[in-house]
């Protein structure tokens, strides 16, 4: 071969190599610059209006940013084992970040360690996991103890400091249930001696179970019950149905305090059938993806990205309703 032909072959080879490097993202300088953020999200399920709003927020944000975000979404149908399976498959796919709303608090150490060993950060969304801080990057969500405490203060004020009440707890073992119970009960025990919690049972954060459990409470305690505290609005809405079917007036005969701030409870408050909701923000999509991007870029995020939330009462519910986003 002539010298010129050799030169051409060599130049071509170098160019090919350069293209190959660029395509695989191996070149140290350009690495990741044009790549999408690949995120796996292991959702709990569809137990409540709040959960649906959170899912919508995450999917909407990803849908608006299809050119930069690739979202792999899994619905675990309330089962921890399904969430663990989803996390394992995200690890296999080598996603950039894994998002998880842990259905229960415990039992995550092994799979979180697998993610850590694979170099994939975990972002906890809306519920906490009881693991060492080194096993997750950040928790984006609310202060459930504070929510429970506020619910207790509101309940006591509605009842003038005394009366028998019942509690509808969320999913057994969920951080949102554990802490909303603790915050509420600690505040009652410390500062509201006239309030007596006569019964407390899980309604699994669903409207149907909330109704069922309230029916059984009403059978046992009848009109002795002066208030119900629901760990979420959906269970409170179920309880409201049960109270009405028992011939009592929710909102007055039995006061209703719950957590979330979904539209349904604002409608109930505007109709005089519920009294207070402690807001818990489900619209976490934008914050979630921002944290994921920061982590992908090698930046650091706060260990707890706390939601800012309010307390809403029946007297302003009709005016508040048009402004509610979920
Ligand atoms: O309050 C409830 C939902 O984890 C904060 O889960 C969330 C809770 C929310 O099902 O409605």
C-alpha cells in the first residue's frame, strides 16, 4: 500500500475510535453530558387519593421532560416484596437513581446495601425507612410526628378539652402511621388529659377499610364517640359514611380530624361533615427529579428535604377548595 493510503486508513481508524468512545460515553470529559437521567421509582400502590396525586406528580414531571428523563415506574400493589423486586430490577438495569416510597419502615437493609454496592443512590419519597443514614441519599417528605401533634391540638380544641375519641391508623408498620400515631398520642398524654382514646385500629389508609373499622367502633361505643382522628383523609371519608349510616352527624355529633388535604375532605368540610385536615404535600415530582439530577451530577443533597404544609379548617374550606391542587 502507498504511504498516502496508509495515512487515510489510520485517520479513519482514529475517527472511528473517537465516535465509538463518544457513543458509549466513556470519554472522561464528555461523560453523561447528553445522557438522560434514568430513574427507577418503586411506588407503593393506589390506596388513597393522596397516593394517586403523588404518582400523577411524578409521572407528569417525567412526561414533561421526556428529552432529559427516562422514568421506569413500578406499582408494588401494597407489597414490600414487590418493591424489593422492583429495586433489584432497577439495579440490574443500572439506573442512575432509585426512588422509593417504602410501604413499611423496616426490612430494607439488604436491598439498600445491594444498591449501595452497585453505586446507585436511593431517594426515599414521602415515607421513611428505618435504615442507617449511609444507605440512602435523602428523604423528601413530611414531619409525621408534627402532623400527629397538630391533629391532637385541633381535636382537643374542637372538643373543649374532653371527650372519648377513636383513631383510624394507617398501614401497619408504615412510617406515616407509626409517627402520626406517636405524635398524636404523645401530645394527648402530655397536654390534653380530658381526651380519651377508647379504640385505635388500622384502616390501611383506604376509604373502604376506614368505613368498615368505624362501623365496628360505632357498634361497640355508639354515641359515646365524640371524635375520630384519621391518619389520612380517605379513611376519614369512609368513617364519615359509617357515622351517617349510624344516624349520627359527622362534623358535629362526631368531629372529624385527619391528615392529607385532599379535595374530598375539603368538600366534606364545606358540607359541615368534617372539621380539620392537616396538610401533607404529595406533589413531590419536581423536588424528586431535581434531587435525582443533583445526585447523578455528583452533587450533595440535604438528608431531609422537608415539605412545607398548613392546617385547614371547616370555616374556610369552601373558599379554599378552588385553590386545592389535589
Ligand atoms: O398520607 C396516605 C397515603 O405516605 C404520606 O400514604 C403518605 C401517606 C398518605 O396513602 O394518604
